[in-house]
C-alpha cells in the first residue's frame, strides 16, 4: 500500500509500504532531479552532530489540526511567522551523532518508503560520505512512523544492517502488547500493524532502554510522555557542550513553542503532552541549553527563550564557528 501525503499528515498514523526479510542491504535511492541533500554539521564539544533534512510535507490547515484553539488564532500565529494561512509545511530532521567511537542515528525518517518529498536522510548520508552500514546505533524517540519507518527499506531489508536499535521500554510495551492489534482504535491500527512488521522476522537487533539512563556515552534518555506513551527526548553532553534533542515535544515551533498550551492532533494524551512541553521548554530556557527539534525548519536547532506566556525558538547562526 503506497504512502501518500494525506496518510502521513492526517490524524491516522502511517502505513508501512512494504516489508520482507533476509534481503541484502540495498543502496540508497537515487537522488531525484532537482533535489539537493540537506546536511548541516556542527560541533558540540568533542561530538560531531549532523542534521539531515529528511523532507518537508504540506498539510492543509483546518480546525482539526489544533483542536483546542480557534482556527482563526492558529492562522494569526502562522501569519505572524510569515507562513501561508491554509497550509502547514511540516519538516522532518534526523540527527547523526559521532561521539565516543559511535555513529548514532536518532530517528530514521522514511527511507524509501515515504511519499515524494521525503527520503532525504539517505541522500544526506550519501552526500556526507557516510556509509549507512557504518552506523552502529539507531535510537528511537517513539514509534510514530515518520520516525521509525526508515528502519527498513521498501524491499524489507534493514536500512542500517549493523546497528543496534535502542527503543524506549514504555513505547515498546504500548505498541507491541499482544492484545494491541485487536484493542487499538481504528486510527491506530495501521501504526500497530506497521510497527509489528518492522520489528518482526528479519527485523533489526533491538534493545530496550529506560528513562533517566545514559544509553550511550554522553547521551541520556529523558521522559517526555504525552505525544505517545513512551515518547523520549535526549540530552547530549560533550565537554562544555549540551544539546537537548526535543523529538516531538512540539510540532512546528512557530505554533507550539510560542503557544505551548496548544495541542496538535498527533498528541495521544493532550493533557500530558502539554505538561511535558511546558516542563521541557522551561528547562531549555532556564538552562540556556541548545535544542534540536524533529519538526522545526532545517537545520532545526537553536535556543529557547521565554516570551510572554510562551517561548521563542532562536535559531543558531548558520555557519557560526564553534
């Protein structure tokens, strides 16, 4: 079943385009004419962080996207950010961390399973001269399929054949529960089926991790439930450098950093997600720690500052020396 923009950006989670087992690792998909891989590399202490532009998809904006805010207020916020009033462009950014002798990919994007406009992680790795077989760790923040789908290629083979895949224990317990397929509401069933297939026969080598633990040297998993039951953010520390990988604490920052009480349709527990959002944005602002978001405009990194009743994302200066 093909994955199109409506499937990806609607309220229903994504469908897995195809799977199989035992196939040899495939090459990265050919670069489409006119596309330029988005790669932004920066230093954090002794660690090297590479932001990879997975792609951008447009979602029609209507009253269902932020159910607890008037659509007029949402459109006003978009106008303030010089965004179109009837369309939200949602960006996906994966991160590669090179530190302590490890190559760690945080979330995977779509690989070659997604709709047109995605697949940039593989193109970016190729452009950066990084063999995907050299990645030894893939860390999952949660199991929405714009994050986890890229663990397998469309032919079912492993995208990162030598990687240990680290997954949050609460997220694994929720999606892989034996009765979930029958118990899940209709809108979640495609996601349950896809996750089961991704981690089924021929799937990646998987290890669960607990919150508030260092899962790789300098990389600590922090609880961030609400978006999904096991949604996780990460704190990367290297020398004096600190980077908080905010995953899906917010969707587009022009809406959800500025208005942290607004809830996107993708949040599974809206009340808990709001509490998590406030807690982590406040921590990032108070600690003056650099942040990276999965859905912020590329290269999706900057700082959070308090502003009125909400916050502002202050982008890093592109190309500034570290």
